[in-house]
């Protein structure tokens, strides 16, 4: 609700960003129709104008990657907002972190140890997820996709843990969530058609290591790390000439 006083013959523009009820959004699993209702009253309470606009609500698992800029028509990159799916504070992520701690000398020390100690913590997190039975499922179809808009389906970490399945992006945001809960610095690494995990090897070093998350259900940590390193090396080289080939979205505040 905004109240403004407008002199005769003048105009005023009011910007609104409507909020939604989180409990209602939680059940939004597919595209659906909704309405935006606007009512304008004068200062005496008399109704001046009332309008309802139809809108489409995407499922909360729908991530928009590129949308056309309304002014230029060119694609606008929304990939940095993929970090919104990294949720380190939910109970399921903390429960998994506790399991990882039991595999890592009973504690998670974050960056209070050297790079080898940090890697051991990442391995413990990987092993805990592997023990939880997470399986790679290539489910990227975004139900209710919009023509001309590039989108992908991404499960929240809680959903991946409950369903025990994850596509490449699901697994990446899931591992990134647990790393962030452990006060480590993860990154979402994006290459054409794929995503995998990165993490800073020691605090503030700017040095990164990598992990292929789609191997959770089939390979051990060493093999997943070797594959992640190989992908990073190959696409970082290509990015010298074509920057879009490799993007490392650090989640460090």
C-alpha cells in the first residue's frame, strides 16, 4: 500500500514489487495461472480504479537462465541467480553435514586446516551423499517452459535428498549447500550444457578444485575429482578465446 498526493494536472509513478506467501509457493510444482489485483482509492476512500491482470506462475523448480531484454531484445543472462537454489541452512543439509563430520574425524574444521584437510572435508561430504543413495537422473525438462526463454528444472537440496535423485545442476547446488553449511567456499561451475562443483582450496587463496557431481551414484571421490579437474582444465582453456565456455559462480559473500 502506497499513499501519494498528486496536484491537479500532475502525474506520479508508483513502483510495486508484490511479495508472495512462502507456504503457498512451496506447493507450486507446475506452471499455473494467477492474478494480480490493483485497486486505487482517493484520500476520501472513494474507489478510483480497479484492475486485475492475469499472470503465469512457474514452478519453483524452474530456473530461468536467459530471458530476452525487453528494451533490446537481446538475451539477458540470469545464471548468477542460480545461487538462490543453494540453501545451506535447511535442516536436511545440516543433518547431512553431521553425517559427513562422522566420516571426517568427528568434526568439520572449515579453513582452519590446510588444503589437504579441506579436500578431506569435501570428500567426507561426497561420501555422505553417496551413502544417502543419491543417483544421477537427467531430468532437466522445465514443465511449462516459456517460448523464447531458456530455462532448466532444478530441485532444491531438500527435494534431491528426499527423492534420492539429482541432475547435474541438482547435485551441484546440493553439494554447494553442504559446503557452504560447513563454512567452505563453493562455486557453481557452468560449461555448455553442464554444471559441476568447484571449491576454494584454502581461504582467500583464489585457487580452486573441482568435482563432477553426476558420478555420485557410480564412482568414488577420487574419480569424481579427476573428472571435474579434467573438465575445468579443458573448458578454461577454451574460455580464453570464448569466455562463455566456462563460468565459475563463486558463492563467497
